C-alpha cells in the first residue's frame, strides 16, 4: 500500500509511504530522529515551506554537515511535488493500481505460484511460532 497525494491533509510526511518505496522515516532515519514534529502531514510541511530555509524543518539541534547533505537529498525529492487542493489523498494497492484492493486479488497474490512472492509472504500466512491451542492451555494452567 502507498499513498497517492491530493491535498496532503490525510498523509503523514514521515510515516506514510507516499513518495518512493519506503516512508521518509526509514529512508531518512537520521533526519527523522532529529526532527521535532514527527507526526506532521504533507500539507502542513508544504504550508510551512519545505524548501531551503523553510520553516517546516525544525530540529532538536543544529544539523551536522552530512545531515545537511541528507536534508538536501530529501528536499530534491520534494521539488516537483504539487498539492491538489480539491483532491483527497487516497491509498493505492500496488499489485493492482487500476482495480485497487480486493480480497480475491490479495488471496491470488499470496497463493500464486511465483516462488519469490510465496517465500516472502508464507510467514505472513502461516505463523510457525504460534503454539497449538491445547499446548497453550496446558502452559497457562501450569502457570497458575
């Protein structure tokens, strides 16, 4: 899942995956550690100004040179972002952008014969670490 930006009011700048393959909190983890406002929306960042010298960037301390370079990389990604004031943000299901998420589509994705997908998702479907119900009841009774 990722976010398609409209007006930016319902998308978290650092936490949601809205620009690129990972959220900014992971891609720019050092900046995320230092930023004051961790739950700011894209719309608020844009309104405060995310360009150089913009007020959107508030830090707990002054950035070091290598952190400034990271900030510049982040700002370069934001150069071509324009918000659409009459359009709401929405979630996008990456495997099927046209139709969107369906239970049938998710099931087909998880059970398809493509081995690299199955290998990655198998642990999401079958949790090997979950104890059997009877065993769990025995352990619970023994603890009392």
